[in-house]
């Protein structure tokens, strides 16, 4: 997680903790609930300092469910973050390569063949297609930089730190 995400995590937990305390929960029980949320959402207890972007999105949605269980939109938006990160990464790589989004869409069409004939923009691409475009654009960026195009993703796309 980025420092901004950690700050947001702490702010959201503070709000959720206040709601839990207002419902009569003792401080130690509220802290136990935070750990229980991590276990429920991530499958194990994990330090907030060790959360990936995907982990943060899951925990954030759970905190939002506590603070305002009527705002389903905020919870769904938190779950959409991995897709937003993919789109941001494609657009960022295009900008660095001085290419248009149409270039990225062309890569996707070339990789997927006729299956993407109806895709009007990047938003129409599925996650697997976006991942493939990211790999191709990173290889292109390495080629342009004069580095070997043997790019291997060290982290899943969901774990790439993006400043939002």
C-alpha cells in the first residue's frame, strides 16, 4: 500500500471504530473486530502495513459497510479498484510511450482476434485482455528504453501501487 492508502485505511478504520463504539462495543472488542474483518476478507489476519492493493480494497469495502451500510455504491466502488488500476496502468503506459488509447485497443484486438470486434474502448475490455495489454505495453516500453523485452510481472496487477 502507498502512504496515502495507509492514511485512508487508518481514517476509515477510525470511522468504523467510532460506529462500533457507539453501538456499545468495548475498545478491545472493536480492535478484535478489525482483526476479524482481516481474517474474513483476506483469509488470515494481516498487518495493515503488509496489505496489498487488492487486500486494501476488500478491507476498505468492509469498513465502509460498517460506517454506512446503506451506501452500497461506496462498497461496490471499493471492489472495482482492481479494474480501475488496470485501466490506469494501460493509460499511464500509453502516455509514457506517447501512444493513444486506440493503440492499446489495437494491441488487444490483435491478441484476441475477432473476439474484440465490438470493443469501443478500453472500458469494454475484460480484465484478462487488459492484463495482456499491460504486458505488451511494458515489453514495448522496455524495447524503447533499449532493455531486453524479457519482462516478467513480479506482482499481480492488483498489487501494483497506484497513487489513488
